[in-house]
């Protein structure tokens, strides 16, 4: 049994026993660029089973061997360690990754649209559609790509329409992924059901 850090009523650090056999959700990370590869490795370091998904077979092969196409100190070693441990794998097969995972992190690019200041959300929308189309069980979809506040929740109805009746995706965004238009904008950390 491991100890999980926590805090007591006086905000003093405490430890709570957790059982090593406690089932942890399995994770998929869609997009293995700088954000996705780093997130996948970090989640594996925390003890989760993670599969990174990308459409580029060359990038997947490189990552599976621990070679990273950008500079991030310590990341190649972290990826190698967790690929060797079996906690981290990479694939181009989104159907397989979706079927094997409970939580899906969308970490794809959101480049600026040509001739506009708006973000191109087509990669986020394509990833959401691909996840929803391949769901085999209930799941949570988390938007980590940098997007305006509303789009992660706007993708939710579309993903639910595309998912099989047996599965119901829940949607969430992370505060760091939200490009806020103004300080009073609603953060996208709520889950859309």
C-alpha cells in the first residue's frame, strides 16, 4: 500500500493509504507534438497507462524509440523509461487507443487561420469526431489544445451524436488550454454532459 499526500483540517500535510490495486483510468493522448508527447510522458510518470496517438507514422515510430523531434530537457529519457516499463505506447490507430482508454486528452495543434486572428479548430474537431466515433464505453474527453473558451463545450453535442448509444462521452477543458477573450470570460473547466 502506498501513501497518498493530502492535507488535514489545519492544512497540515498528511498521508492517506491507497491500494496499489486501485483501478486507474487508462489514458489516450491525441496528438503527440510538444504538448501531447510531454503530457503523455508526464501521465505515465504519475503511474497511468497511456497511449499517444498521432497520424504521422514516422513520428510515432520515433517516439516509441524515445526520440523527440523538439527540445525538452529530460523528455527523451522519460519517454524511454515508460515505453520500456509498458506504461507508455504510441500508435496511429485511434480506434484501438479509444477502445483501450477511459479518458481522452485532445492535444492537437490550433494554428492561426489564414487571413484571420481566429484559431483553426479543425484538428480539435476532427480529433473529437474520431474519439466519439470509436467509443466502446463511457469516457471523458478533455480539451488541452489552446482554444477559445466555448469550443470545447461546443464540440460536446457533436461528439455525443457520433458516439455509439452504449457510450456517453463527457467533455471538459483545462484552464491552461483556454485562450480567454476577456478576464471575465467563463473558464472551461466544467464538464458538459
